């Protein structure tokens, strides 16, 4: 028969594993929520119209030559970062190819 000290040690080790496992699960849940929130904030609204007065289409800057200066009218645009996203250009091409 096991003595009290051995039994107590085994119970402490088991509780430690349970607590560490629970902390790991909570950590994974927090990371998952953070990633979900970052994806939701980081995904541009591809259905958005360009800024009023914008002479270009949405996604124009994603195909713009890198050795050319960015047009002056793009500097004040609030959607300039999303316009540089290559996905915006692909969505624009797909939308223009779909029959209406």
C-alpha cells in the first residue's frame, strides 16, 4: 500500500496537469478570438465604392507600376491601402467578367 506522501504527490501532479491543460485551452481560445478579430478588421470591404471624385477603379493601385510615382489624387484617398491590395484587383476583374 502506498504511503500518504506518495499519494499526495500523485494528486498534486494530476492537478497540475489539469490546471496547465485548462490554461492552454483558454490561451488557444484567446488566440483564436484575436485572429478572428484581426481577420475581420484586416479584410478590406471589397464592395465599397471608391472615394467620391476618384478617377480610377477600386484596385487601380494594385496593378500600378512600382517604378512610377503614385498619382497625387490617391494620397488623400481613405481607401488607398485597400486599393493596393492585389485581391481587390482580382475581385474587380471577376465582377467585370460576370454577366449581368
